[in-house]
């Protein structure tokens, strides 16, 4: 049906986006155990499965979303995230945390990120994606487009959080939203965004804000236990 085709197309678009931005940071060993924390409709579960990862798990507080994921054949559990992490210590090689952290308050964030640290195996990796508050064009929209958003991050505050939770080898990058072969206009858009980011970098320095270097729409943090 039309809704099913639309969802399949959406899955494929997200897969291309994840492949471009995430795959380089994931272990090459497809037998590693991966948790998608706040898996939603299973976009990342789908992408990882298509890339050949064999042990991909999702958790979400929404029973409706988990039931949907299960119908799609994904391994997913309905549970509050903190409770799930407490029951899975030293369990995962990778934890993915996409577009969830901005929905939490500071106390919840520290608790959950520390629990994620405990749930990772030695040398395990965490990846966190969230809207970039350093981008003056998209930041206010990213922060206030959803009534449930509680907080926003820049590359600097994200590094501070992960450092405070004992993570190492912390890296924060901007994500590439332009999937060229789906729309040729993406070439023009990417070039324009590159020029604008350069101007924002210069303006930021002129105003004395020299710690900010990333002005993409979203940031992706990668860190190791």
C-alpha cells in the first residue's frame, strides 16, 4: 500500500544517511552487539541490519513503536531506558543515541550517559546525534520545533558532557545531510552550506567565540569507554 511504500522509501533514505555518517565509526566486525537506545520506528535498526550487523537490539519507552519494530522483524524491547541499561551492564560494543538526548533534562542526561558507560564493554563506543545549537539558522528551530525538547548542545558542551562521564577519545563532527544521488540539487546545497559554514566560522571568531568550529545542522559525537 501507499503508506508501506512511503515508509520503505523513508527507511532507504535514512539508511543512506546513516551509511554516509556512521559506518566509518562502527566496528568492521559485524558480530558486535549494538544497542539503538530510543529506536523509534527502527530506522537505524533497519540500516544496521542491511549493513550485515547480526546482533542489533532496540529499546524504546513507547509500546506502540516497539510493537511496530517487532512487526518489521527487528529485535526490540519496550522499557524505560534507564531501567534497561541498569539490567545490561558490560553488554554492548556500540550504543547509538539518535535525537533523544535533547528530550531529557540535565539530571536525566547525566544518569543515562553514565549508565550507557556502564553498559558498554571495554573499549565500547557511544554515538550521539542531536541538533547543533551553534548553527544560527537552524538552532532555534531545532531547539523549539518540539515541545518536549529540554536542552540543546554544541560541540563544546557535548565534549564536556562525555568527558564528565569518563569517556575517552571524544570526537564531535557535523553530519552530512546531502545524499547526492537522490537529488542533483544536493550538490548546489552542499556547496552553499560549505560557504555559509565558513562565514559563520569567521564571524564566530570575530565575536570572540573561538571554541566553535562546527556549524552543520546536526552534530554527531563519538567516544570510547
